[in-house]
């Protein structure tokens, strides 16, 4: 997800690949447990009820095989259709209230014929009782017109509006191959997958093998989705639950609609704010803006493909700032770095005027942001939603001397002491816009294969973020020994620049086999003059505010873990004393009230694929990593500025349920 190749901020031309090394590690704990009042703990940890997006084109239709073979035994004394009924009921119970969901069946109405497909429950706001009633009435008897059913299911889904980036999912559940000649299912899936309207086709093979499995795998790949294998009734329920949740929990977008051009000529003008576009494979999109000679301009681009869609390890997202005839003022390339499936990917670049004021990118005038998506042959061919952020930082007031840069990790290195103790439950967000706010402490969440969860932590001037991610010891699927996936994390600055990985200090990815695995990650201290450093993990750490944490589990974990979700623990520390400002000699902040300036009505942990239209101007909070004690006082937890040895160790043998 996050391997990166940065160029110099002042127009450097050379890419330096940040290499990610997978490793399996034991869980590592810290020493200090953050103390806070129980009422505040409950308020911070209690997940809000998920809210489904309305009218954005999101939705899912399950396509259930009801052909004659589903009347056969499932190997446990029941029938396949009975197992499917139970699995569908379990899946809809787990979906968020109101999420548009429907059910289509094929082979249920007549003993013979290739036209036997019907919509048993329309795609409307989730009606759990209605779907359960519809699936209970299904009596398997006929043929299997899979291609026709897929084509019909695409029409069942709500249309995608012009201002939407909602996820539209067809979830096919089948125990055998198509036995109708036309239309060919894989060809239908390919046609639908290239439609550019956010459609995804997932396929679950219930006790299939040979050609039947190959056909379902082809359908999923051609339809920008994933294939899930279900050899028994229990795994069918597990895989159906996972696929349904991934559909409902898609990245939530915000921004004003904009349409970039394929060349600088005619590029749309943008001002500081947040924007939404789409981008196709190997396409470049240009956006124009006018900058003064002294301000720093921070740009970021985030793509959010369908979770688990086909990508190559070298598929990438590049951002660069262009000026004049052909001058580059900075360029960064972020790589997926794995082939298990797509995850959100963010790239960021800044136009930073030089200290001397004589650089080629120090002039006032017209600049362009160029965003390029690089895709290998065989990668997902769909257009991806593209979210842009543009922020301008004005220079310090005349006569103000900034504090020195802080390019070293120091107390925030691998040896930093992190909080210990019992974790508090938390529900991560779907992306930058609804990232769950955390403070210093120990937090526990649950993660689906192919899913990325997002959190944010306020970090002040002179402070640095340091955290560990621990993936749980989970029971594994019988007979799947030796398989592996990955766990990954990345930290982003308030302007969404990825930092910290591939530094030698931290590594962003580890192997995951169902056994405990952990990762360490962090940032250098926040300093205004970091922008003049050359290290790409230091330069972007030049503004206080909310730093973002993303945690990902690879798609192949669905073939390993027996439980539907995998436990994950975050140990989060904000180290150092917050300063009152970026200037040299700035006083330490003795206390500060919590700042919620970045909060919005939908900034909680609710999941969904919706997007809010209209411009969105980010306002960075002034949080400094404090804990409120009983609502009466604010106290800082300070860490020493030099590394200390680890204290107590986390138990690497504990179960995934914790």
C-alpha cells in the first residue's frame, strides 16, 4: 500500500525507492498506561452506530445460486440451500442499518431453462426481515444462468449519481458452474467491470473445485472483485459476512467535484480546499493554481480502489508540482508494494520556497498539480475515485525566528516506552475524513481481510507520534498451514503526506500467518524548519495538527483466519512537551483544552461508501496529546527525550478475542 519513491522538494529528479521488508515479530509492549477518568474512556471508546449513505449510488445485491445442485448435501447433514439461508441471515444482521441491500436468485422458479432469474428483494434501505423471508422461500430446482443474472443484478443496483463515489457491489454465491451458453459469465463480468461506475463483483464458491472454481475466480477478477473459497457451511457464513462488510465499509469521500485534464492546457483552477475526481489506469490529471512567492503549498492525492481489486506491486500513484515550461518543484511516487489486492493509496507533494528565495520554484505565478496513476497489464481496469487536498501555509511573520529543525527520531525511536495495560475498544474510520480520534493509550479494534482502518492523533509543535500495531494470534483454517498475508501501517501528516516507512528506523509491513505479529511506527518531532531538510520522512513533518494512522490487513488473510475479523491493538504515545508556537524559545504549554476544530457531523466511526459534496476546507486542530482527568484538569503525559529500554512484554500467545 505505501512504498514510496520521493523526489526532492526543490525539483529533484531522482527517485529513491523506500524498500519495505516483510518480517514476523513478537508483540512488544511499553511501560506506562495512560491514566484517565472512566467517563472519558467510555466516551472516547464507544463506537457510534454505523450510518449508511443515502442517495449516493451505494448498495449491494446478493445473487444466490438456487439451481438444482443447491438441494444437495452440504456434508454436515443439511442441504447447501439451508446453509446459504443461514449465511445470508448472518451477513445481513452484520450490515449497517439502512445500507441499500437486495437479493436476486436464479434457478428457483422452473426446473429447466436459462431465463430463470428474478429479483427476490429490491435494493432498498436494508430490510433484514424481508431478505430473510425471501431467501427462506427459495426452493432450488433449475438451471444456472449466471451471466444473465449478473447482467440483471447490475441493473438492480441504484444508479451512481454525478457527484457520487459510492460502492456498488454484486455478491455472487454459487456451488457450481454456469450451464447456460449465453451470455458467458466471465465476459459479462468484464463488461460490467469496465463500465466506470464503481461496480464490483465478488464471488463465493461454496464447495466448488475444478472448472467451477476457475469460472468464479475469473468472474471476480474481471469484475474488480475477489474470489472467496467456502469449503463448508461455516466458512460460507464467514466469507459472506466479510464480503458484505467490505462493501458497506468503503472509504467515505468528501470534496467539491472537479474534472482534471490530461494536459496542462485547460486544467481546472483550484484554490485551497478538498476536491473529488476519478482517474483511470496510466492516466495523468492536471489541476492549475496561482501561488505567491513565499508560501508553502501542500498537495495530496488519495485513490480508493475497491478493496482487494487486482494490483501489481509496482502499481503506483505519483504527485508532482509543475511550473514554467517543464520545471518540477517536487515529485513523490507511492507504490502498493504487494499483489494481494488494492487498498487506499495516498501520495503528497509540496511547493516549498527556498530559504534564499532564489530557487526556480520561488516565483509567484501559475503552477500545476499533476496526478498520475501507473498500472501494470492485468491490474484493475476501473476508474478509481480520486480525492485531492490543497493547503497553503503562509510564512512566519517578519522578525520571527523559527525553532531549529528536528530531523532525528530521538526519544521517538524503536526504544520508546509506550502505554501498557488493558486496551479500550474503538472502531476505526474508513479513511482520512472519518478517521477515529484517539489520544495516548492502548486501543483495540477488529479488522477484516483487505480492509484499512483509520485513526487520528493530535500532535503539537515539538512533539512526535510513536505507536505500535499488534496483530492478534488467531485460529487458522484447517489445512491452510504455510499460507501468509501481510499486516501494514502508515502514518500521515496533517496534510496527508506519508512518513516514517522505509527509514531504517521503522518498517511498515510484516508477514501475517495467523500468529502474533507487530509493527512499530512514528514520526520525528514537529518543527516548522523541517521543511528545509532533505529527508522525505522529515520534510513533510512541518505542521502541528492531527496525524493519521492507517492499519491494513492483506486480502489473503481471508484464506488463513478462521474468525471473520482479526484483532488488532494500537499502543499510542505522543512524546515531548507541546510548545506554544513554531518560533525559537517558544514556551511549553502548561495545559490546553481539547480542540475539536476538525470535527464534523459525520466524523465519527460510522462506515459507508458515501460522499459529501461541496468544498471542504481543512482546519487543523491544536490538540497536543493530553488526557482529561475527571473533567477537572488537563495533564500531560511526557516521555523522556532519549530512548529507554522496553518494559513489560505483551503476551504473544494470547487469543485473537483478547
